[in-house]
C-alpha cells in the first residue's frame, strides 16, 4: 500500500495533482482510491486529498495519522500542519511559498516562523522547493502543482515518461507543454545533479 497525502490551499491545483498521481498508478497496474477533504477551498481554505494505491485492493481512501508514505505540501503552513500524518521515514515535498490564511491576514494569528526548520525536524531529508518561482520560469503561476509533482516524482518512483504520459492525459491540450516544463523544473530542483 502506498499512501500519498496532498495538502494545499484552494486554487493551487491539488485535485489535478491527485488525478495525475492516480492516473500514473492506474497505468502501472495499481488499484487506486482517492478522497478529497477540504474546508473553504474556493476562498483559499485548506484542501487535502488522499491517494492510496495497492497492487491488490484498497479498502478505504482515507489516510490516518502516521500512515502517509509521502506528503506533498503545496504551501509551507499546510506542509507543517499535515506533518503528523507522515509515517516515520516518509518523504515530504513542500513548496515554501506562503499563502496567508484569513486569521493571519486579519491579524488574529501569526504565520509560523522557520517553516523549513519545522519540516526538517520531522523529515530530515525533506525536499523544499520554491515552486512559485519555478512555475513562473515554466510560464505560469498556475503550474505550481506540476512543479511539486515533478519534485515528488523521484520519491514516488516510476519512469519520467510515465509521469509525462499521466500529465498529458490529465491536463487540457493547450496546457500540456507548460505542465511538462513545470514538471521538469520540479524534478531537476529535487535532484539537481
């Protein structure tokens, strides 16, 4: 069983990311279940999706605390917030771009300091990327999700061509080149050698 938790903010494309990952696993012969749990996603609220894959069967789409093999954090605070779901030895891939939630914007709360330090305290080998900057280099801020997928692709496994096929299948034709470029930038950022 492979458990992947995707945490972000409404509008960042976490649903597309879960579809790409689900498509990838399905193409490799896995049984896949996905579930979306979110608050005020259309207003920038927290959005979490679960992707669970197994060669035999998946009984439930939900991931319990301490059971996620991989955490994809599309935003720094969301990455920190969902760290308790990561299993010991699991991988975290987090976009450090801050998107301020309403309590921070209104002054009722502070955005946490040292997000990278908090993530590395739980996952020493975390992959931390500035996915916004890389998405802009690829051509659009809307490609942040595909940058994060690219950064996570090595931790998840499978051939690069299989990832690109899944992306090509899941995005509209006019956005394929942009998303493939963003994927390449994320993959290179995670393993720059």
